[in-house]
């Protein structure tokens, strides 16, 4: 029953994450929304709980995750969506831009999952959904950074599915 679920949606203030959040809220689920700027989407719904965080900053991200796990023992779903695109030929990017891009668009998803997965295993239920891209299937011109992150995310999600799907955890992954 969707009404009994509590879903953590990252990047809930805009775009795809915002649409997912709105749809879940209308279905009666409780949603914990994460973003830097909630003023862009601020529905007055009692089943919506917002946390301000920054997926480009490891310390802020870790503090937010620890707070959420402590305050929401009934959290049972993660929609790992926050991210952005950056396109251009590889040599136009500095090493800092490459590192920052991969941190927000791949590493932060891995860190978040690393902290949430033990909680889901403990409560013996849950779903994790990653928002991928066609760029995870084939690289293309100007897409080196974006494809690297999305290929990585796809490999990561396949691996944790293999690690987590067992009778012990009675997982059902699609
Ligand atoms: N749009 C597409 O055509 C498309 C296609 C395939 C996949 N995707 C993927 O779908 C996901 C969402 O994309 P979108 O098009 O919906 O983007 P969007 O409209 O720009 O929304 C991005 C969301 O992520 C949040 N976000 C971005 N950087 C953040 C950060 N450093 N810390 C915290 N939150 C951050 C934004 O919130 P704040 O700005 O408030 O922080 C916003 O809520 C991404 O992973 C993207 O790669 C998009």
C-alpha cells in the first residue's frame, strides 16, 4: 500500500524529482524531499517533509543522511535522483570540474545508498530506485562526463542488487 510508504526523494525541488514527489504525495505516501532550494517547490502538504542539503558537499550530505536515518525509522524507499548534466568536449573541463561533477552525479548516490541500505536490510524491506539515463547505455559526443557518471550508476545499481537480493532480505528488485 503506497499510503504506508515513506519515500526519500533526492532532488525533489525541480524536474523529474519534483514530479515523482508530487505524484507520491497525491497517492498518500509520506515523502522526505532533499534539495538545496525548496522555495522552488513548497507544497503545503502534511505528508511532505523537507531537508535542505547539498549533494556536492560530503560533510553536509553525511550530516543530512544521519539526521534522516535517526528521525525516520519507518523510511522504506529511496529515489536517488538529484543531479545535473554537463556537456562539452573533455578538454574543456578542469580536473576540479570533473571531480565535482562525478562527486554530485555518482559518488553522492553511492554514499547515500551506503548509509540507507543497512537501514533497509535491518527493517527487511524497501526499494531503491536510481534515475539513470540512455547515456548509461552508449557514450556520445560531448557526453564524456555525463556518460561516465550514468554508466557508473548503472553498474553500481546492478552490483548492489546482486549483493542485496537474497532470501534473507526477501528483496524484490525490478
Ligand atoms: N531531464 C532529462 O532529460 C533527463 C533524462 C535522463 C535522466 N535525467 C536525470 O534525472 C535526474 C534529474 O534531472 P532533471 O532533469 O529533473 O534536473 P532538474 O530539473 O535540474 O532538477 C534537479 C534536481 O536535483 C537537485 N540538485 C541538483 N544538484 C544538487 C545538489 N548539489 N544538491 C542537492 N540537490 C541538487 C535540484 O535541486 P536544487 O537545485 O534545489 O538543489 C533539483 O531538485 C538527474 O539525475 C538527471 O541526470 C534527466
